[in-house]
C-alpha cells in the first residue's frame, strides 16, 4: 500500500461466490526490511447481506429463568433462527428489547437455516467454549420469569419478530419453576402464539444453538 507499508492488498482473478467459505493462504510476503512471512492460513465467509423481512429471523428459544440449573449455564439467553433457505443476514446493530431495556447485537453473519445464541457480552467467554455460534449483546435485557414481550428489530428499527410469553407456555408446572428454556415448536408458522411454544425436552434443559428438541 502506497500510504501504509504494513498493509498488503490482494487481488483475485475470479469473483467470490455469495455464501461460500474460502480458505486463504498467504506466504512469502516481505516487509520493507526484506523479511519474508511464513505460510499463514485463514478461513472466511464471503456473503452479500440481504434485507430481512418480518419473521425471516425468528426468536426460536429463550431461557428466562436459569435457576435452579438443570444442565445449562446460569445465564439468560435468546436463540435466533434464520428460517430462510437462501438469505444471509448481518446482525450488527440489530436490537433485542423487552420493552423496558434494549440491547444491541454485535457483528455476526447468520446464514440460511442457521442458529445463533444471544447473551450478554460478559457471558460470551462462558458460552463460546460450549457453543461456537454465540454473539454478545450490549445491555442484554433482563427477562422476567413470569412473562413479558421480547422484540427483535433490525438495524433500521424494523420489526423482525416479537414474542409475548407467560408461565402457562411451559405446559409443565415443574419446568416453569426454572432451569428450562421455552422452545418454538414450528418456526415456519407465520405467527408465534401460546400453542406454538412449550418447555424444552432437552436433557440439559434447553438446546441453545441447534434445532429445538420439540
């Protein structure tokens, strides 16, 4: 780079394909003193972000009351699911809110059919060794055990999904006491209501980051 000798520009003979993961290998690049680098490899996903429509991404599972623990971490989480088969979404600056407080989602590429776990930024280090598809949320809203409304908006403040829940959705008096997540039964239905939610059947009390047990 003419203005920054520590920066090297790479150009490629062919265009990248949207939604494809590539492996980049670079070797023998020299600094201004003539020192050559060793081989370095890195994987990257190339994609062009799509504009989301309502319920292209759904609130698919959430843990509002983590105690007493069954097997999950002692922390609240919200799982999102991309229900589309072709679209990629960049979640940076999307917002999750419970009406009284709002959190901003960090940068994350959510591909077709994929899941991502939203946690407070302070919990990322605890979740990521167990589930790689985790992203931090600044000012993660504290979810009420007895129920409230969770709203997901994109970076343009457009409503993407919304869930208003209460204890009856667990359909199990033992599980509503804590430690079990609420899971969406059919994420492809056009709306989300009490009949489409139930307490998780997962052995750990939930299935964060993957297809729901129900």
